[in-house]
């Protein structure tokens, strides 16, 4: 019988959300600038300002949706599928971690885990959490000689599921 656990956690918006929001602000400010100069210079420039302003409003509306990020962890027999959900409308699988590729699972408060995360070399670190001060876990995965570190918000049933499956790979 397969073991299955599902967990939904809040996430941090990516840098693209801030970039798109800034682009929307620039469009609106540009439209206002066109109106001010258009009144004084030519009426045709003022006519361009309205579509630019509407575009800016649309871009800001779209970027506000990008700030609403959640991660869903689907854990089946220790295999973890991580999906990114934006504004409760769009869902995309961003990572699949196989249980047999997991080298170690430890708490983020573990000295070894913090040391591994602080080193910058061939390792890749990916954070699928809200970034708050909580008791997160670090999953170390090794695939084709490359080490990956994932920071996950495993709590309660999902934490116990992983501990039961990974038994010897869990560090305190």
C-alpha cells in the first residue's frame, strides 16, 4: 500500500514579480509624463498616454497575482513532487525528488545543514518556503554527481511520513 501525504504552504514571490510590478509603475508614470508634456506640446502625444496608462494598470494587476505564491508538496512513499501555485489559478510542477536520490534529511537548525547551505560551490540550493522563522527541513539530493539542497516546510504528517520512509537518512 502506498503512503501519500499532501501539504500546502505559503511561498515567497520570485524576483520576476517585483520586476513586472516596477514595469507597470514605469508605464503609469510615463503616461502621466506624456499627458503633462502633451498638453503643452502636442495633443497627439496626449492620445498615446491613455493606452500606455491602461497597459500600466494591466501590468500592475498581473504582477499583484504573481505575489500570491503557494507550494504544494505531494509526498508518495518518500518521493516528493513540488508544485508552484500562483494566485490559486496556475499550477506548475517545479521539482520532483525521488526518495532513492535523497542522501540526507535534517532540520534547518542542524549545524551541518546550515554549514552546507552557506557554502557556495557546485551545490544548488532551492527554497520552497515562505522564508519565515519556522522549523524547516533541508533535503539533500544527489543526481548525476550534482548536489541539490531543498528547504521545505515539512510539518506534522508530512514530516512523519518522510522520517518513516527515510529512517537512516534523517539527522536531528
